[in-house]
C-alpha cells in the first residue's frame, strides 16, 4: 500500500464508530482511532499492547492485500490483560513495514459503551457487591445470602446491570469482573460468624451464559479450592438471560461445579426462559420462584401453579425460595402454599458489607 493510500486509510478510520488499532508485525502499536481512544480511555498508545499475532498459526497469506480473519486477540491495557473479539486485516505496504489493522468487534454502540464502562470499573476498583438475606419463613433463621453485583460509574452511581451485563457477559473481559467479585466475597466469608451467618449459604448471582464458559467454571472451582469451603457453603444463583442452546452441556458444567461442593440454584424460575425442562435436565439444589409469582398470589390460578411447583420441588428433593416478598400477607401465603424459605424487602433489603458490619458492630 502506498503512502497516499495509508494516509487515506488513517483519515477514513479516525472517526469510524468502531475501535481500530494499527498493529505492526513486530508487536508494537502504531496508531489507534478516536473510538479506540474512547473505549480504552487513553490517547497514549504506549498504554496499549497486543500479544504478537502469529501469521502462520492463522494461515494468512502476506501475498493477499487486506485478507482478514476473526480471532480473539490478547490485549494489555496498563495493568490489566484480557482477550477481545477482533477482525484482523493484513495490510502489505510498499514504502513501510507491513502491518495489521485490528478491528474490535462488538454488536452495537451500547456494547462498546459497556466495554468502556467495564474497563473503567475494573481499573478503578468500582466493582462492589450488595447482600440480601434469605430466611426460613417459619423460624426466622437466615438460610442464605445472595451477593448481587454492583458496578459504579465515575461519579459513584450504580450502573443498572441490564445496561452492562448482557453486553459483556460473553467477553473474556467479564472474567476480570467475576474474579474481582470473588475477591469481594472473601470479605463476607471472613466475618460470617460475626454476622450470624454460620449456617448460611453465600450465593453469587451469575448468568447461565457465564456458567457455560469453561474459563468461568474453572474460576469458581479454583475459588472453592483456595477457600477450603465446606459443601454448600458457597453457591451460585444462575439466571437465564437467553435460552440455553444445550441443556446437556450446561448440565455437564453445573455438575462439575456441584461436585466441587458448590450449591446450585436456578434463579427467577417461571420468568423468561427458566422452565420446568431445566428442573428436569439440570443438576440443581434450589429453585427460586420469580417475584412476579409472589405479586400474583391473590390470583387463585397463580397460587395453584406455585403449589404445583412446590410439589415438584418436594418430589425432587429441591429447596424452594420465594422471591420478592414485601408484605406479611405474601409471607403467610407462601407458607400456606408450602414455600418455606423467602427473600424480599419485608425481611431484608440489599446492603453493602460496611452496613452489615455496622449493624453487628
């Protein structure tokens, strides 16, 4: 490619909405466009690195101009490292070194914004957990605690999870969010006795998409080994954000986690894609009834349906937790139907660990 063509390429990509990186074959970064500066929060290309891309491994011919292929690329950004989905184009040059044009792939502008926010949260430690207790509705004993992921923006305000999580949960970058969450979880495990949670399971809320990724399964298993937990001391509440493509594959991953001592709960049962098929096919310990059922307890058909789910849980030796309990009437109705464990604002609103400490200080 001639110099004038290179200049045109740079000018045309400078304001392109997708992030582009010019990567020399020796492994150095030559240039990034404005979108990449925005996503990576830098104007200094020395803060970004890409692990050397091996042309031979990817079977790309240097004789073909702009030949491209899609591949995960390992990125180093200041103190963190992660993989990103990219499309790589080889650009031969007549007057300078050959180089690669690396295009960061994302489904939408919302996805790119989510990547930017996530990178910022990881780098500046703006990942937190809020905890909500679960109770035996008859005795008042605390049976579990759900840890809910909270990401904060630059002003410290909580970013709604549905703005970020669906966009990044399939990205390697999300593994850094999970690891940071597990580091935060260590704080509550260290003071379980002080908080009166000796017999409670501490659950981390995750998506089924996360569970289906081998890297994440290893992260959770390694966490259990590192902490030396007793069986069911740590659990995962799996939320369905999309229909599972393979319940057989999901069941295999979940069984491995269960075999390592992790308690498995299916969250938001009855909403979206979470169905009785999953109860039959997945190795579960707990079913969490979606709050929409709780809100409809006055409806006779809804009450009968919940009663049916209770019977299914009893026959399969599964625990059942009613979510979204906000009134004494709902609590009593749950008990009458046969749901023994509940969670909701009536008993406890989500709180950060400092608040929990102060209440027991």
